[in-house]
C-alpha cells in the first residue's frame, strides 16, 4: 500500500502534559514511566539485568500528537539474558503485551500507557523520535520538518495493531473485547479527522488497518461467535446412531 505523507501543520511544541520547555520529560512523568516499566518487567519475569533502557516513542514523543495519542513505552532488553529458548521468547513477550492491554488501564494525565519489550538489536524506523527515560536524554530528537514522510512508523504501528488483533482472535477471547477494541480504533480515527485531517498519522494508520482487512477479521469473528451462541445444535439420539451404523 502506498501511504501519503502528512499534509497537516505540525504542532509548534511537544505535549505540555509531559514535556518541559527544554524538551526534557517532566520529573513526575519520568518517574512514573520508570515505575510502570519496572512493574511490567517484574510481572513478565524480565530480570532487571536484562533491561538496557526504557524508551518513550510514538506520537507523544513528537510534534504530531492529538487527544487520542498514547504513550508508547518500550523496554529495551537483552533477550539472551531472559530465556534459554529464544524461539519462544518473542511469542511470550507479545502475550505479555496483550495481557497488559487487556488487564490494565494505566494512564498518565488521562493518557493510556502501552508497554512493549524491544530487543536491543531490533532495527528502529529511520528518523523515529526516541527518548531515553533512563538517561533523560534524546536518542533521536523529533523531526521538525513540517511535512515529514513517516511511512515506516505507520507500518510499524499497523503491524503492532494487526498482531494484537490476530493474537486476540487466536486465543478465542470474548467478542465484547474485540468489539470494544474496534470502537477504540474508530474513535482514534474520528479524533484524528477532527483535530488534524485525512492525512494525519492516526487517520493513515486506521486506513491501512482497514485496507489490510483487520476490521473485517474482527467483524467475522464477532459474527461467527454470535451465531454459535444463538444456534441450537440437535444431538442425535443413541438409538438413531445405532440405526445409522446398521445400514
């Protein structure tokens, strides 16, 4: 899919909820993000020695945030220090990310915090804004170009959302959970269209999710589970089974 770059004018400053005028995180925000990251690591059995950094990225680490932008918190980890079975570790960490999203509603100043474990050797999108919460310094400062082309960041976000939807369907969650998540995606798009335009980051993410068929996947799953719940399957009597077997 070919994605159109931003057309909207960037905001002239980082989100005041989280950032000081010198473009460093507010101390109370930094401390809370560290606390959240260490709580997630402890619950996920990630040893402290495996954590190399705690990084804030995404919309609220850039000039292209809106009211629905979350706080993307990445634990940079050395996976070799977590498990002797690296082939299973990625699935395990993805499952932990999913459990966090389903079981917790952690917010900082009413903004949701999403937590994810990223390997120290993983490649990051070129130009992606990344701030080290651990050292309180920018790894990559946000792009101040008024029309940045951030196709890679969009693809990364779409991949993350797509994996989340696939995992929920594979695990057979209640339809209400996917219905609520779908409403969250539509809400994200509506907010983006109101405050930005059809070429804003969240609007393009939604369009890509829709075009890749993820919304249809959710609808199909909800419909099939609803049909199953409403259907009555008649069980054949033992006598009728015996009659069939005698034929």
